[in-house]
C-alpha cells in the first residue's frame, strides 16, 4: 500500500500521533478529532502544523471515502460500545 495522503485520527488527545506523523510524512494531511475541549485546545496550541486540522468531528459525520486511513490510538479503553466503534 502507498503512504496515505489523508488520515482521520479518532480521539487524538494531545496530538502526539498527528504531530509525529506530519514530521515524518510532511505531505500527509491529518484531521485529528477530540471531544474533550481542554485537550483539543491544548493540542491546537502546542502541536499545531499546517497539515493538521484539529476538530470536534465524529467519524460517523464523515464521507465514507474521505480519508485514506483511519487510526484510533489508545481509544478503545474509553469506549463502551465496541461493535459500533469497529
């Protein structure tokens, strides 16, 4: 598989995955979603980059083929409905 051009990160937290990925793959565009307001604000202020868009966006609100790759790092332990997540 070729490197993805667009990534959706579910539950980005403080943006660690997003900022690392953009530093190692500068051409990738990442939509990083987080629902905790304080954490999202911190990520925007401290781990911003031109190719990262931090948002409060549910994956279910996205178009099916909008992203090449979807990642969820350290998210599953916060989910009560595993079937719908997967």
